[in-house]
């Protein structure tokens, strides 16, 4: 008889060999479920893209229809700001026809084409559904003729915008003596604009309406010629306002002395006053 008893170790854990494998099976998903989930997501994406494509295609078809639809044809073009002659030229220049659809017109391209016309300063173009195009233009306003190799119109900003044709209006004062580099010419034209603005504020005999010619002197400054007298009036750009006031005082004195018709030149470019030149052997 075996009298020795074996005691069980209370700290020793029982080994269950299949426990970890069972846990892995319980925590994982079957492959078929994973494939089914991926397929469901892909189907949703496919359906979304299909619906989106149909909607986009529908919009494209509607837009293409409207481009050529008889209900959106260009039937009326209104051009404001110019006379009938320039209106016809703008229509020809822009290439507008009644066969075009209102939506197919490229407004920015039309605006640039119209602004290429020499008499057009700015243009705005807008659609007015269902059949009209509205054009508002600002016509160039000449204030002076400038003599270079030929005559040019100059606008209020001092820009030469168009050669003068023999059949066009020439009842404007003329600027002569413009020369030098492009930068120098631009500077002289800017100063000329300032002088014109000064004369525009004058009244009666010294107003812009009575100006006949402005000549840019080679040594600087400018000579003014007015319709009511033959004398050249020399002033500087820097002191033009003060010189115009001095001119009025000189002319007042000449009228009192009765020598105004004998004057050939009044030079106001002197610190101590004006120098007046008379016809020879007449004073």
C-alpha cells in the first residue's frame, strides 16, 4: 500500500489547450461577411456616380438645347451712346447675326471687339432674355488736334486715339511742336491737358472756345494763340495760373494805351513782369 499522498499545487493553473483558438474564432469575421460588406459599399458608390452622371448629362443636354433653341435666338441689339453710323460699324465689327443664340455669345470678346473701334472709349455688353443684347458705349470726345506726321484727335485724358480724316470735323484747337521720346511726348501731353483744363475754367476772351493753337516751345513752356489776336503768348506750365492773371493785367494796360493791335508777342516767363514785343516801326 502506497502511504505517500500527492498534494495538488494550488497555484498551478489548469491548461485548456483549445481556449485561445476558440477566442480567435469568436472575435474574427468570416471572409464571406467581409466580401459582402465591401461589395455593398462599392455598389453604393457606383449608384451615386451613376446618378451624378445622369444629372450632369441632363444639364449638358439642356444647356446645349438652349444654345440653339429658337426661344433664345438673338433678335434685338440695342446700342446706346453713339450715332447710327457708328452703330452699324459696331454691328459689323462684332459679327452679330440673328442666327446666333443669346447664350452662345461671348460677352467679353464682344466688348473687346467694340472697344477696338477708334471712336469707342469703353463698352459694356449684357444679355436681356429672351432675345436682346444691350450695349452701352462711351464715345471718345476730342478736345484738340495734334500735328505729328499727320493730324490726330486727342481726348480729354491726353491720348491720341485716331488720325483725322479729310471728311471729319476739324474745328478744334491744334497742338504743334510735339517731339522727343515717347516718354517726353507723354509728359508734354499731360501738361497740355492741364493747360486746357485751366482755359476751360476761363470766360470770354481767354476761354478754351477762343483758343486757336498751342505750340510747345523747344526751350520749354508753351505759346498760346487766340482767335481774337495775332500775338503769341508765352507762358510756363509750372506757373500757368499766375501767368494767366498777369496776362489779363498786361492786356488791360495795352488797351488803355491803344497799342494792343501792334503786339506780336507777350512773354510772361520773367520774374519781374512781362516782356511785350511790337511790330517794327509801329511804336
